[in-house]
C-alpha cells in the first residue's frame, strides 16, 4: 500500500544570531493509510517542528533546508504557497496543544468554522454552517446549533479542543497532525478526547501523527511509535515492541522514568543530565553524554539499523532474547 | 446593558459635580475679574456697584451655590466680557472645533492604520524603518513648530493652501461646515494635518505593536493550518484583535484633541473654542471658563461612553460577560 506520507531526510534549521539551530536533522519516516503514529520526545527534541515542517508552517528564522515530504506521492516542499494553502486544512489538518490559544477570541465559533469550509469549497454560507454544525455534533458537543454562535471564552478547555478537532475534521483530511492535543487538559478530559480522536480517525479512515511527550498516551493510541532525541529519530517500531523491548538506551531511559510503567515499589530512574543545546550538539550520538552504555565509538555517528521491523540508531542497543 | 447605562449615567453626574467644584474654586483663586473689567479711574462707588451687580461681593460658597442652582436650570452664567450667555458663546464656536478635530482624527486613522499594518507585517524592513522614523518625528516635533512649518511650506513658499481662518461654509442637512465647500476644505487641510500628526504617529505605533503582538499567537498559526488566506488572517483575525486597544486609546485621544486644539487654533486663527478659552482666561471671564470646562468634561464622558459601547461590540468577552 502506498503510504499517505513519506518523509525523507527532512532537515529544518533555525538560522539564529548565535548560530544554526538544527531542530530537525535528517528525519525519515512513513505513515501508512489509517495508521496512527506516535512521535515521542522531550521538549525541544524537534517533534513539533517536524509537524510544522510537513504543513509548511515553520516561522522564520526557521527553514526546511533539505529532504522531501511526499504526501500521496507529491513533494510538498516543491509546492507553491497557494498550492500549500489549498492542502492545509483540506487534506492535512492540524490540532494544536493549547485549546485556550488556538481559537480566535473575538470571532464566533461559527465564523471560524465557516471560513474553514469556504476557504476550500465553494459552498453557500448556509451549507457551510450546516457542515460546521454536523462536525460539532460529531465530536460530541451538545446542542451544536446553539453552540455555533458562541465565542471561545464560553467553552471549557476540553470543549474548545473538541471545537478544534471539529475544525480539523471539516474536510475529512487524509492526515491529521495532532501536536500534544491533550497535554493542557485534565486527565479525565484527556482520555475522553483521546478516545474520540481514535474513534473518528478509524471512522473516517484518516492517518494520524500524534506528537506527545507522554508515553502512556501514545501506548494507548498508536500503532507505531517514533522516539525523537535532539532532532533525530533514535528508535521507531511497533508500539508493543518498542515499549516492551526498547533497543535504544534513550527509549529504555524514558520508560524507566514513567511512573505507570515501573512496577510498584521500584524507584523511578530519571535520565541523568539534560538534553544537549541544539546549538552545540555533540558530534556522533547526541545521547552519549547521558548514556550508561556509551563507549568511544559513540563519538561517531551511529547508522540507522533496521532489524525485524525495528529501526534504531545505536552502537550498543539492548539485546532481548527472541522469547 | 440597561444597568450599565444607568450606572454610567450616575457616575457621570458625580464627575460633573466634582469638576464643577474644582473648576469654580480654581478660577476663584486665579484672580479678581473686577480688576480687569472696571477701568482704573472708576470711583469706589461705581466699583462697588459693578462688583455687587456681578455678585462678586458674596462669599465663595454663596457664589458657588448661586452658580450651581442656575446651572441646574440650564443657565451657566453670562460672559462678563461679551454680556451674553456663556453657553451660547461656546456652542457658537464648538462646531468649528469639532469639524477640525474629527477631520484630524479621520486623517490619523485612514493613514495611520494602513501604515501601521505595513510596518507591523514587515518588521525591520526598509519600509518599516522609514515609517517608524517618520512617526518619531510626528511624536517629538512640537505641534506649534509643525504648524508654522506647514504654513511656511504650503502657504508661503508653494502658495497652495491658505493659512488662516475657516473659509467659506456650506450647508448640508442643516449643518453649516467648511467641509461642504472647496474653499472651506482648502482652509481645513493644514490645521487638520497639524492637529493629527501626533495622533497619526500614535495610531501607527499602536497598530504596529498590535500586529507584532498578535501575529505570533497560536490562533494565527491555527488559522494558517486551516488554509485561511493571509489576507483574511490579517484583516479579520488580527485586525479585530487590534481594534480593541486602538478604540480605547483613540477614544481618550479624541477628548484631548478637542481640549487641546488650542495650539492649532491659535496658529491657524481657527475660530474654535480653544481660542475662546485662551481669551477668556486672559480676561478672567469666569462664566465662560467654567462653562467651557463643563462642556469639555461632558464631551469626555460622552466619548468614553461611546468607547465602552464600541468595545462591547468588538469584544465578545466584554459583551457576553466573564470568561470561564
């Protein structure tokens, strides 16, 4: 099956006064139809910038400096701004992290939804409104007809995120990029939203890239997981495999720092040290200063190894018995 | 909304009362108008008679209550100098000042908002630098000097525009104004520009700051992610947010433009209330000064009320009450 999205050697750099900041560095991955991919990493690992790069929404001084982003076989990086605008919101939609900030406070929900419909389809206002109302109903907002005329401040955080999801769904896109959409919400609301998105993605056959720093969320949702560190993908594979038998020391480090994943009574083990500054990233494996398994060879760049459906960049991967 | 209007109205009355007291005491402290009005060679008897006829022999509190009582009946006193009701004098001159200020305001908005948008959307570009430098000039060059330079360039050297007076007036819908004749308009241009240059700089800077603050916000990026055109993002999403601070400041500034049109009116011999005020202060014409200040305070109150209403029209968070 042809993948919906194929990212090849993507590099996005920020040309700052203090030097070139390599936010995304030679990242490659694919997303198949209907597939849910979790993109995991700590703050500053480049996961959000990867999402924005796909949509062509990297703000200056940032710039995509290399690679290819094939969406249904077409390279998005060669598209004109007008062509990109026609794709954004129509075939690739995005949901942002903070629902308090993503809706314009002075425009009604109806205005913000209708403009999204009319930005891509030549339809009457009445029809755009009807579609907006249906989308609100779909994401579980009660009495959508009345709520359409409300303003964002009249909604709770969870409800605002539902509105944002409804906007993303308006055109039934092939791909939704969700940038930590549940991070800013209460835990109970989080699981509701998670459930809704999973249901809707399955219902409409949409592929989903779920960007998160929360391994628990990704474990519950995704088919495949990609772990990003310092602008690179260090490990990728099926969720079950990666979470139960991580090959990269960074992945295992992340797992032993998650409360729910560690057996009761055992101490949590935080990863020592800090992620390197993206301005002065060490050559070779960026994780080696924090890694217990590192040796001299780690000063050279580890190649991507592919073994049994698993990809990782490490000279000293964890070995797990075939059992 | 009704509650809001009633409360605002009661507050306004309180403000007017307090202003009346302060102004009355203030003008009493400045000097005795009898010195100005009565010729030095008048006999003491004549003098006493004039003072008594003007009510100046009574104690301050009694004078004030006489004034307040009459004011409640719509009589703000007669000008000592012109021997005419002071309020009539003011309303004779007010249209000229309103015409000048409103033209100046429109000029500041029509030019300032687009320039501010251009500047804010392309920060640190050459265009932005030019506009910003220009606005610094508008801020820092004193208004009277700007006025004299305008006269020098456009009236004296180029001879394009007249430099004094209000010119011919036309009548439209029962309103007499210089706006309705070509001659009136040519007379209006220079003083209006002079009055608006400072406000123009202010509008440019406010708009620019608003754009710079709003563009990086998440909802702009989200609008882009929805595929909304850049034009709609700027003119609907961003502009509606900028309008909120803009309306506040413009409302306040309109009041001060009315009150401080004095300088411009003096330079261009514009027959407005600013000039009347200066003349009245010089002659210690108490009723006119007091009436002028009360009219200006009322205008301020009215403008602020309009601003609050506009505010609630633009910002749903104000209109619909508290955020969650």
